[in-house]
């Protein structure tokens, strides 16, 4: 279906690329570098779809979106932005944009969004249900990598809904921060946010903790106590490490999700509740279902919208931003300002980060507190990485020790570091990556950066090698030896 599409961006090359791509599909495109022109066209009834930059030279593009939606509420608007932050995605969504795309954008993705937008009837947004966020940036969510952009886009769509969300991700990826963002920028933000960690509560007390109990309900229940559901009424209840919830408590939680009510432990009268539930886990819930440790019906009630947080090793582009923020935060606490030299930065970008963002934050605090230098070296970083959390970072062969024995010693440290406990889930992928990165890197060094020879030597397809070089963030230096 041919449509008239209005494009506004102060970058001529972007206007040209978008215009040619859409015209090849049979659409009519009118483009401009000024917000004023776009406003005039829209006011005169032109256009079936708008594509606009968030920052225009003569007006804030997001403010223009809000004006357009007031006069033409059913006109779909796609917002593009090079200021790829969570707040930009939220603002675009709450001003009524159909979609938000970070720059640089994928042209095929833009075309797919355009086709969807012009084929689906647009519904008028209710501005009362979507209060605009403050203009000040909240820096709790940091990152401009492609992996984070997808997370921002999903969050932006979810803030003003009551849909139940399950946030999955390794330990240290910031699951509670993202849950708080869903609450703080949503329609329940004036109410309370209550967080409960299932793994931190004795299993026999979880039901009482969540649903409250009556006096005499069990030994030691000397008085009536309200639970977290009642505390969070009207707001958001964040159930962290939901995979550690006992089956009995899962049954009670399922009833809340189905009926909107529960009974306190030892009570008879049902209690109505109005909470939005956000759950989080670092465990594979489907695996727990297969082991009989998690109810399948509860899983489908909770997992209305799954949100996966990427581990830090999948978003190494964000390490510099995170470092700047954490060093500034340390300076606010009275520690001297610090920065890293190029070699130290490269060391961090090649590290596997088993503890993710939390591990990086802890590293910054140690570096800020323990070192007097203003610019820290690779040696300082490497020393602190080796001391942190008991995780080994270098595998060395002792005399008469083969690779198998060395790897076994390396793996033993992962479990010793947890003093009889178990390391975080995803150990297999983490170890494979630790072996795979140096193997590919050494092979590339040996072949002087020749990827054809390296692929042949490794016994893998050249395209597979290229993908692994990219995913493992390996620098290829041609001609080096």
C-alpha cells in the first residue's frame, strides 16, 4: 500500500537514504531539515506517516511529536535519535511515538517498522495514563550499545502498562535497577515499590513474608503481621530470584495472579490486592519446570513479557560509559578522581566479567580507594581483577602440567571461591568463552591476521570465525607476529 511519508532530519545523507529506500517500495516521500516545515505539512493534513529525528535545529523533535499527536492523534510517528539513552526512548513512547529507533539504525528494520505502521490502525493515546517524564536524565541505566538499545525499547513500551514481566539475566546485570525503572517511569510511580529477594528469606517464612500471617498461625506468631503484597498495594512488587520460591508459595502466588486476591497464613478471609508484579531470575525457569521445581502454569502467568538483560561481555561498548559514571560516583564520596590509560581500558574490554556490572562497580571503588595515581595502568587493573571474588583470570601451566590439568585447576577455583556453594548459572558458556578467546586470538597472531588461514587452521567456516571475532571483541592486527 503506497503511503505519503514525511521525513525530518538535519542530516542530508540520512534523508537521502531513507527517501530512496521508501520510494523504491512505491511510497511518496517528502523530506526536510527543519521542524517548522514538518509542522506545516502535518497541520495542513499531509502525510500518512512521519519519520523524525529527536533533535532538530529549530525545535526539539520530541516536543514536536507531542504537538503533532494533539492535532492528529492517529498519525503514526517514528522517532530516530543519536542520543541513545533510556530517557529518550521513554520520552518518545510517552509522547505518542509509534516506534523509537536509535542511530545508527538498520535500514531493513526501519522499512519493517514503516510497513507495520502504515498497515495497522492507530489508536488515540490517553495522555492522562501517560504522564511525561522529567527532562532531567536519570543515570541509573547506562549504555548505548545495540544490546542495551533493544532493552530500552522494550522498557519504553512497558512502562505505562500493568503487564507482568520476567527479567532474566546473570547475577550483577542490574535486574532490580530495570524493575525500578519500569516502576519509576510508569503510571504507578506515585505509589510504593517493594522488592523481595526469594533467595534471602528462609523457605519456611516466604509465605508469611509475602502474604502476612494471623496471630497464632505458627509457633512464634505472637501478633498479626501484614505481608509484602499488602505493603505494595497500588504499586509494584518486585520478586527477585523467583526461581528460589518454594512450590507451596508458588501455588499462593498463582492464585493472586488468577483471582487478584489471597489469604494471610492462618487466615480465612480473602484480601483483594492491586499490584503490578515484576519477577527476576538468573536461573533457567524452563529447566526448573522440567525438574519439578517450578510450576508451569505459574511460569506462563508470570512470563507475559520476558526481558533478557545482556551480560557485560555482550556490551563491551558500554564499559567506558559505566567507568566514567562509577569513577564520578566514587569522587562524590570523597575519593580522588581517576581514569585509565589505553592499555588498562583494553584489558577491561577483553575481560569476561563473570560478575557483570556489579563487578565493574566494585573494581572502580577499589581502584579509587587503593591507588594514588590519577591515571591507572593495566598492571593496577590486572592486579585488582586477580584479587576480586576469587575468580581466576589467567591460566598458567605449572612444570610438567598439561592443558587438561591446568584447566581442571582453573575450574576448581570457581567452586572454591564460593566456599562450598555454586557459581552463577551459565558456567559452561563462560568457560568456553575463556578458552575460545585466547585460542582464536593466538591463531590470528600466528597467521598474521589472515582470517582465511586462521579459519583453516582452526577447522571452522570463515563466516563463523568472523562472527566469533566480533562477539568476542577480538582485535585483528594484520601483519603482526
